[in-house]
C-alpha cells in the first residue's frame, strides 16, 4: 500500500514539473536543407490566397481575448489537404509590463499541407456556447497545396 502511494505521489510531483506549453501543439520547424519555410499569416491576410508545398507549414496568428468568452473556432477546412497540427495556443500580450487579468493577445494555429489540392480555411470568432449566433469575426484563407 505504501509503495503504491509513493509511486502515485512521485508521478504527481513529476507531472507538476512540466512547462506551461501546450503538449498537443508542435510548432512546425524546418530542419532539413530542402524544407520549405513556414508561412506566417495574420488578420491582414483575411480573404487572401496562399500556396504551400506538401509538408510545408503555415502559422495563423489572430488577435483574441478569451476573458470575453470569445475564442477562434475552426469552421471549415478539408483536412485531407491541409491538416491542423495540434491545438491552437493563446499567448497573452505582455508588451505593456506583463500579463494582466483580462489582457488580450493572439491565438496561434498551426497547419501543414499534406496532399495536393485546394481548400478553404475558415476560422470563426465565437462564444462556443452560443448556438445560432453568427460569429463576431471570420477569418478566411484560400489554400492550395502543390
């Protein structure tokens, strides 16, 4: 019995030693000499088009403030062509002296082109519990993978 308790406590202690990064998100990297660079886009690219090669990553950064109840939700994407890579990550803006309650920031989404084709990436800024309410913002990006 004591051994089981000791193992449980050791496991809990080790779990608490992790970092604050989201374990489900692996930011794309370009390690091989021939790999294409990650494409970075933000709200300025709304309704634009981008072309990727198979294996190329794209990072989408959009302003957000989860303290309002709103969050960016995936609305449309053919994941047979472009696949979401991990969960979105919110990073609070700390440019004015550090994190503050209610402070906005950016939500970062990572995607990878996996098969040739064309798809639309649509992200909606919504309160997930509000059904039938149109998004307050929509971000759309037309993606072609070659």
